């Protein structure tokens, strides 16, 4: 089976591709290797994938390019004829969307539209795409459930992810394209993104620098370990959505559809106060953090908490990796990768 992964040099894309190559899948990957964060980390991930491909004797093809380049995407689909497409490429980050909104519209709207159009034309068996817990926006009822409406985003990033879900559903309805959207909840682990809290906190604590903690530390996050994300996606590969002939359009439920479309939360369902998360990091590093408390940032939410009942019902699995284990694994990777003895 051939799988096309966009954003393959990104955090989730790399881990997923590495897992698939080790399990005898052929992988075609696209990434633009932009400088939103250190490109050298992205290149290091690609080097690891090439090594895994060599060891597993499975085909790995990398193409540098943008989702916005429709001609390139069309050529990739024609040349390699993938069976499944996993769209993980996107301009990430809530706060950065305040600084560079055009990057989000280009990649997350135009780019995603190009992906679904190519999937339609080439009759792809299954499109899996990354959404985000940020779509819950102004919702305050916890845990967040797929049955809740998500019509009140509070960041442009969240709005583009909600738009992805709407576009995907439309293509599922019009063209019978089987699509599965995944609302990721605060993913962390080895090879993580430098703009994410765990990476930034670890670097600053080891360098005796202050860490910025927003809303004066009064935040709760459903931290989800990367291996649980990968396993969930793997189990979803062959669990394609089907038509729901019994869907009640008079009483619409956002968690379901008459079209071959599914949306799932992927979170640990064990939300942690941010200050407890920091304490766990301090314990693992055996070093105290110097904290700079700041007010809430525009676009941020106070709490996230995933209800994953639908996911567990669909694939028989739910994320469950503990914070202690996940943080320790990240720190081991960080110290090895950056050759620090702190």
C-alpha cells in the first residue's frame, strides 16, 4: 500500500512516516521545509526517514513543495497513484496566526482545497486530515465532544481548521470521498516542535532562562503523546467512513453525517493543570524553572479536554500514555539530539 503524507518533515508527519516504513508501507512525502521553526530539525527528521527506509527496504520518496502548488500536487498524484492520503501539512500555531494571517489562508485553505480536489479526481480510497482541538474555540463545556457545535473560533488558525472540516464534508457529500478528520489535542514527545511548550520550557530551564507562562499559570491542557497519535492514525487507515442511511437531518448531530465522513478527537482524556505539567518537567530535569507569569494571550483557551468515546468505539483504542513517561522520553531525546549534559 502506498501512502502520501503531506507535512512529512513535521513532528507528526515524521513519526507517522517512520512507523509506516517500519511496517512495510511505501511512503511518498511532501514538505516545503519552511523556516517557521528551525529547518535543520526538519532535515534531521528526513535523514532519519531515509535511514529507516534503507533498513526496512521500503520505498520512501520525498518531494519538496507547497500545498498551494496545484500543478505539483496533481503530478504527485498522477506519478505515484497513492492509495491513502494523510494531510498533516498546515501553517501551525495559534499565536503566529496573529502575525502572519496570509500564511494560514494560503496553506490551510488554498492548500487543503488542492488536496481534496486531487483526491476527488484520482479517486483516493481514504483521505485522513489533521484538524485541531482549537476548533472548539469559545466552548467551555468540558470535555469537548464531537457532538458540540464549533461555530465560534477565537483564532484564525482555528477558523482555517474548521474550514477544512467543512470542505472535507462537502467533498464527501458531493463525490463520495471517504474522509476522516482528526482533532489533535496538544501533541508532545521526541522530535517535537520548538514552538511548543515542552520544547521551549526544557530549553529555557536547562539554559537557566525564564519560561513564559500565560494566564498566570491558570491553564489546563489535554497533553497527548505522539505514539498514541501515530497508533490512532494507523488503526484508522483501513477504517473508512461509510454512508449513514439513518442520519436524522431534522435533528443534526455534528459528530455524524449521512456522507462518508467522520471526525474524531484524539486526546489523552486526562487534562493536566499547566503548573503540574511544569512540576513534572522540573522533576524529570532535576532543576527548578524560573517563571515569568503573563496574562492570557489572544487566541488561547483556558482549558482543553478531549472526550474520545467515538474514537475508542471506532478503532478499539484510546490514548493513555502518562505525562511522566512522555516527558522523560522527550528529555532523553532532547539531551541526545542537542548533546547537552545538563
